[in-house]
C-alpha cells in the first residue's frame, strides 16, 4: 500500500526490515527508487501504480546491496539508474554464472524463496561520474554521492518538495552500518553525514532505506545520532544508542550483533595498525 509522505512523494513499506520503496510523481509517470522486497509486495506496488494510471518512467538504486536492486515486470522496462560506482560493483558481482546463488546466500533463509532474483535483478545503468541530477521528466532530484555503507551510495534530495531520500542511512531502527571493505570506513561515514547535514537544513521529510519516515527536524536529529554513534566507535567508547541493547525496538534486537561485529572489526584493525 502506498502512503503519501509529501506532495508528489509516496512510500511503499516492505515487511522486510521496514524497507521503503519511494515513488516520485512526474507529469509523464513516476520515478521509482529502491523497490522491494518480497515478490508479492513488488506485484502489489506495480498494481497500485497501474490502478492509479501511473507508469514508471525511471528507476534508481541508491546502492549495490541486493534489497535495493530488485524489479518487477509490472514496472515495465524504463531506464534504471545508479551512480557509476554503484553500477560497476553490481556489474562485477553479477558477471559470472554463480552470482545469483551467492546473492541468495545473503538473504535471510525465511524469505529467500520470496525474493525475485530473476533476470531483472540488478539491471542498472551507471550515470556518468559527477552527474548532479537524475535524468527524468519530473521534479529535480539531486544525487548526493558518498562512500558510506557501500561503494557509490547515493542519497537523493528533492529540494522543491522538501524531501531527502537517504538510502541506508538516517534510520531510527538501524545503526550506521559501515562498509567493512573500505580502507577508511569511519572517515567515509563521517564525510557522508556532513554532506547530508549540508543539504538537510530545509528538509521537511527524511526517508531512510529502512525504518520510519522522519518529519521536520528528524533529519538533523538522526544525523547527530548517527555521528555520535560513529565517533564512539572510532574512539573505542561505550555506545549509548537506543537502537542497540535492551532499548532496541522489538524485532530489531539483532542490531546489537551488528554493532558488536563492527566494534570488533575496528578493534582488530586498530591493533594491527599499532603493531610495529
């Protein structure tokens, strides 16, 4: 079911990790960002758009993780974009016959059979480097590329509508999830938060990849919360964050395991750097 969160912007929330598919309306059709996640949800979204007389004229994947690369035949075959770096990662990962099986291994076992890893999966086109906006006939959608969480990650700013589509950042239920393969994951994340802070002053709505839609001042609150978490990780301090530990939202207790894993990786990295 589509829910309007701003003028011309609607969200379809998945049962899987409160994943948010974003629909931006234009004069000739809609821009569809990160559709997902289960097959019946994608079919429902396609039907809702069709029933509303809306065709999909462009798609966009905010980053190259499996739950942001999904599609459905009912959306048609419009151009599907990502940043050049995002598309390069997807192309490399899907370049051999065993790629889909490896992706399936990343999906929770209780839903893997419901996730469509068909021929439409990951068919995105990389926009030329330094592309500032998504090329489509609709409100200007600014691309804010960074390297936090995943290579070529993009947040999207729809300035005239006061909407920030954050991708897998600024969540009320997920902590900052660093890119474990990056040379400088902490610095990448802090730089990305600064980019978002620079554009978030006049945002009325923030849409995370997973979690609740934030209104008005939530963008700044979530940026500050995420920065505090990342700085505590960097400094080896205890993390005081409601998304971790006993205060975590019911059903999200596993986020504590994510935090522990990140803290351990950073600790091992610091120990290696300190060894002469």
